[in-house]
């Protein structure tokens, strides 16, 4: 779980659009985007909750298709969805005081991730 | 779980944009937005399902950070996400006959909530 | 779980907008939209995970309201949300190599579904 608020805000700051929405989207089927109060406790609580919903060590049918081990990653990503939309005004994200935008990478191996930030407004 | 369809529709009706999307977003990390058939049964079923996913009485790591008791609220909000996007046409939300837009406040204390409704289109 | 990537891409291809976002939305309270690697294994794994979150045979309060049997469908749909937003560039959806857009119909009876694809950009 990685805080990407700075990167999203930077993309908005560098653009010419004052008010609108930023779509933050992961091209890939084993990661998601959401918001969280980014502090050490929840960095453990959120993965623990996901482990309960889709445990890593289960025998997923997906493993039989490819001989891989990341069925849990796919299930978690589909449940949480590949992206979210964030409103901004005066080129500033409208977030709560303790709310950060995070990339949740569910894959079982370390990966480089590309994150799409598409900005629309005027 | 609070029906906010009327407030979202009102914002669209008062604006000048005929066709587009309304981003409904909660600045805060313990509430979400979704749709539901807003009737008394589901007003009990949905919280019960959330209680199974992230029980209130669990010892969350988040509680150790702040000495608070709303770890479950944060986990639920991150899982469901802070906002949703709703299409509209001729200044009317495109919803199913039994589909309402709801604010799901997961916090353990009663709070006032600000809801952002950002409208884009033409 | 039905692959609707082709239909969404077709709508983008036929329009005049080169870069923007496509909001894919279900008017109805018993279905959702997300992405998945659309292969036979996950077509079993995803419904199995949803069955654990909101089992079909549970006695939902919703059933008492209407004498129906689709409480699980409503709970699943509210949890996953009624729609998602997808960025595109040069009239092509930006998706991962093994990522498809899917309609998840949770209802207990076979239904015809209308899917809204609202395109915004320039």
C-alpha cells in the first residue's frame, strides 16, 4: 500500500485545468486504487482484512489456468476495482485532513506499476 | 446509510450542464458512497455484511496509533472507496427504478459530513 | 460475469472524442462493473469469493420486505458499486494486457441488462 497523493497532486498542479476530476487508474488486474489514513496501523489492518476476504494460500482455479500463485491478487483487485475518481478545485485535490490516495498492489511478486492520471475539467 | 439522491439531483437540476457525469465524493477516510435499493431490510443487511468483513470489536492496529476505536470504519471505507461517478442526461440522473445513491457513514461516532458533488459535461 | 470490453471500446471508436474517460454504469441495484483477467479459472474464483462475503442462502431482511430471494445480490452490488470509470487515449481504452471490463450480474434470476457508457473528453 503506497501513498501516491503527491504524484496525483503534482500532475494536477502542472496542468492548465483549475477545476475538475482526476481519474487514477491501474492498467493491470492485480492492483487497486483507494483512499486511507496513511499511518502504520492501517498499513497492517487493510492487508489483514483483504487476507480474510481472499486468502493467499487458497487453491484458486486461476492457479490451474497458468500454474501461478496470485489468484488472491486478482480476486482482491476485481472486488476493489482498478481505479477511482478524485475531484479538485483551484488545482488542489479535495481530500479529508487524514485521507491519502493509495495504490494497493496485491500481486505476490514485486512489480513496477504504471499509474494513469487522466485529468478533465476547465 | 443515508439516501442522498435528492441532493445530488438538485445540484444537477440547478446547474447549466445537460448531459455528463456527477462525481459524488466524501472528503474523509471513514465513509463511502454507493447505490442501494433504499428499503428497511437492506438498511440492516448492508451493515451486517460490513460487520462480517470488518467487525467493530476487533483489535485493530489503528487503535494503537491513536487510542481510538474506529479501525473498522477505516477498513470498510478503504474497501468500498471514497466516491462514485453517476451519469446523467437531460439533467436527470440515470438510475434504476429501485436504485438510490447513499452515503455510508462507517464512523463509530455521529458526525456531520460534507459531500462533494462535482459536475462535468456540456 | 460477462466481458463487455468490446462494447465499451466500440462506443469510444464510433464517437468523436479522442482522449477522455468512459463511465460504465448499471442502472439497477443487483449488478456491478469491474475489471478482471477474463479466463475460466477466475470466472469461478470471483463468484466463490462473493459467495463468502454475501452467501445466497442467508435469511436477508430484504427478503421479508418483498418475499424475494435476492438479498445477496443487493449486498454484493452495493459493496462493489454500480459503475467504474475508464480512461482512454487516441480512442483506445488504456487497459492492462490481461485486463477486461466485466459486468457482474449478481441477480438470482436471468435478466436483460442495460449498460450506460457515458463518454467525456475532447
